[in-house]
């Protein structure tokens, strides 16, 4: 099977909270239980849902974000993830037609479904309606002729009579009902200030939750019809090829001469329950650029991996684990020593907080003369950014798109050499560049600018 003909479905909904994650994850696990190799994807920048997808399929959960990566990379990134798979399931974001604020359809589930030429399964929370469901589905099905809604899954249906009323109403809408799910508390996943609790923090409970989702979907949905719908997806545009993390010139650096064989620097990547936010392509890019990537857990490991030449600390929940992170004094000291010695360090959001002097009054690594604290205000949204200072990631003037997602604040918000200039929602500078450190609240997707990873690895070789 060629990559462009991989059967695929996009799971969408009229609004957030309708049950997309339950249905998408359940479908992934149910199809996998049938012996299919299932490729899991998530529209948008979310890091948490892909963790459940990975648990359901045994493959890395991957994001398809048209804002962060550009529309031209959606099909290539999809094909990269779906290589060798029998079927792909793509979970949408927010409501079907909701995209980046003020940017029309950009980064919406509808746009990604159109770019992938994939049929859409609409998950409808039917808990407080009966005949009105037909008007809702008809409106979504007719809004954009480029988006093909191939079926509906009714979620949170209360009774047999409720189901009967819903099916009668939908008979006139021309969209088949492909599943009916009853209210099932056992499939619900706990949430907190930034959404669902990640898989890495739940252990066996997450495994049980995914198994319950699979069982509910297998019982309530017509998997044969859904697989047939997935196989009706049109071929991707001619010339579409899988994205590759292969070598590319770093910003501001010439290509390495052919025939050279540079040393392979060791890059330590923070993992474990406190640092779960990472795109799979980042470690692939680091490895393709010549790094040996080693994961460590700042909650347990008292030392960095031996021979660490560079450090990547991504997003997550250091505010939840502040006491444990603070108590690991040996590792905090090792991180500070590495950074003060000039080694490249890339820190995003949670990583920024970890490098601060303190977090909610508890000592952190002290690499940055700044303090972090929890806030009642949620900072959320896409950002257009330009690198203000030369750093281990980019030369000044490099433009990238990013995403902020946090309920913390850092004071001061920027160092003497800021990391980024951000245009929206207000013009400001933010983050820190000092020695080899690049620390910022901004989450970026390196597939949009692969030279970032190569520049970082080359700095690891020479620092």
C-alpha cells in the first residue's frame, strides 16, 4: 500500500467537550485490536492527547498543525507518520471549523481534513437534544462542500428511546449513523489546569482507560462501516512525499563538506511525568543531525547522562512536581554546571521554569535569574515570533511560529538578551539567551525549520 492511499478518517465534533478524544482513541485501539497497524495523529499543538493515541496504537502520536508547520507540511508529516500502516485516525481540535484566532480556516480540523482528502466522522454530544440533532448535523455537513462528513457517532446517549429519537431525526439529514455511545464514566480521563492528565502520570490507570474506550467503541460503533469509510479517502495530491528528518543546513552555517564524519554528541532530553510535552519529530531531527539522543527523568535521575554535550527540556508540569524537582539537588546542580559551562540548552515552557531561580518559592536550577509562579490566568494561543538574539537554536532574525499554553508567569519575562520578539496578542520580547541557553515560554515545531536541530547539534559538537 502506498503512503498516499493509506485509509484514513478524521474524527471531529461541533465543539470541544463532545467526546473526540474518547472516540478517536477508542477507534485507534479497536482497529489495532483487529490486527491493523494504526497511525495516530492529532490536529493542532496539543501534547497530551497524542500520549493516549500512542498507548492505543503502540506508535508515536503525531501532530498535524497547519499554523506551526504550514499547510504544505500537513500531507508530508502525515505520510511520515503513516508509513507502513494499514489505517490512520486523525483526532481533530476544538469544533470542526475552529482554527487560529483571526486566521479563518487556518489550522482548523476542516482544513486538515481537506488537505488530507479524508472523510470526517462527526462526534455529537447528544445528551441534551433529540430532533435538533438533524439540524446540527445538516448544518455542519453543508457548510463547506470541500469537507466530506461521512458519518456521525452519537455520544452520551441516555437510553434506547433516546437513541430511537435521534436515529429518526437523522434519517432526513442524509448522514449515516456509524455509532451510538452511552454515557460511560469509566472512559473519562481526569483533567486539571491544562487539560487531561498525561499518560505518563497515570500509569496503569491510563492503560485501563484506553482499554475501556476501545471496548465502548467496539461495542457501540460499526467498525466495518468505519473502515470502509476510511478506505474511501481520496489519494493525496500528486507529488506528495513523506517528510524526512534527514540532514539540512543549519541557519547561518554552510553545509558540512561531503565525506566528513563528525563526532556524535550526546543530547540529553528530559522526560518522565514532569516533562511530557515533546513532538516526536524533534528527537528524530536531533538524531538525523548526528546526535545520540538519551532520555532522562529529572524526578528520579540524580545525574545527567554521562557525556552529555547538550540538553533539551521541553514542556510539561513542573508546577505539579515542584517539590520533587527541587528535592533533587544533585541533578539541579548538574544542570546548572552544564549551562554555566556554555553547553547548548534548549528549554521550552516547563523547561524555562525548571531553569529559573525558583518556582513557587522552591529552589530550581538557578541558571536564570528569574522566578516562576502559578497564576490564575491561562495564557493560550498561537504566536508569530522572530529570534531577537543569536542562540544555539537560531540566528537573530529567524522567523518561526509558536504556541503558548501555561498558567504560570516568570519575572522578569525576558533577559538582557531576549529569545523572541512576539507580535500577538501584543508586541513584546520574551525569554532568555545567555551562554548556550535558549529558554522561552514558546513551544515550536522544529519540522517547520529543520535547521534549528542541526544548528543545536553542531553547537553541541563545538561547545
